[in-house]
C-alpha cells in the first residue's frame, strides 16, 4: 500500500470512466479506519464545487511526493 502524505501531487485513477489527466494536491490524510474508506482529501487544479473532496488510496496515483 502506498503511503500518501500532505503535499503529494496525485492523479485520479478511474478505469470505468477515464478522464483527462487531472492533477491534485493532497490536503489531508486521515488515519486508517474501518468506518472511513475515503480518507485522503484532494484539491484538483481544475477543482469545481461539484467535485468531491475525499478519495480512497486505490483511486489515486502519486505523481510527486512531498519532501
């Protein structure tokens, strides 16, 4: 399992509905929990109010890790 950190640049992975190459910044990572599946908060470069904020690890790919 990849370790996501605040400040990482990520892209969205969705094989069912491929999209343009969206790039986002990880704003918050909640600790793992059996009750919460979407624990990574991302703000996209082209973010709209209709975009959701929280994602699962398997929906994201790290492009560049924060230092």
